[in-house]
């Protein structure tokens, strides 16, 4: 019977993606460094394929982190039913960059305003966009 990935595999893959994005590395660059295909990296990052211990050790070496760093958040992945893991949220498009830029804001009032703006936007009812017409 083939081995199937599980929540831990997804978490490890998500953390690999976060470290890769934080380093500004593409999937193709990571694939080349590990001598695998970009498609394999995609499968690792989505938790579709398990990452072997040896490969995980190699990835940790590339990123300069301990292997245990890829298991950060494991205490929340035991099927707690609370939706997406916080670490998984950071792997959403633009999320990590948004957090990095937000942390770069030194003005506390500006941080608060930005938070409130984003919260209002996230809670706004979706409305269908108005069709654009050509001005002529």
C-alpha cells in the first residue's frame, strides 16, 4: 500500500515554501540546488509528496536552519478543526511580503491604521465589479 502524505507533511512543505520565499528563491532555483524538478518542489510544498529525511536535511542546510524549523507549528496541526494553520496563511500569495513590509513600519499609529484598513477590506461584502466601458 503506498504511503500517503498527512497534515505533518503539509506543514513541513508549507514551512519549506516560507523559508524559500523568505530567501527570495524560486522553486526552480531550489529544484536545481536539490537536483530535482520544479514539479517535485511544488509537490513537496503542497504536501502532496513526502520529503525524505535526507532531502529535508539538505534543504535545511541550504537555508541555514535546523531540521526542526520545518516542524514549527506541528502542535497546531493535529486536526484541531480551526481551519488553516497560521504558518499556512503566510504562504498565501503576497502574505509574507505584506507581513515583512508591515514589520518595517516604525510608526505605531500607522501600523494600527494599516491593520484597521486591511481588516475592513477583508470583512467587506464582495460586490460584483462594474463593467468597464471604453471611453471614446
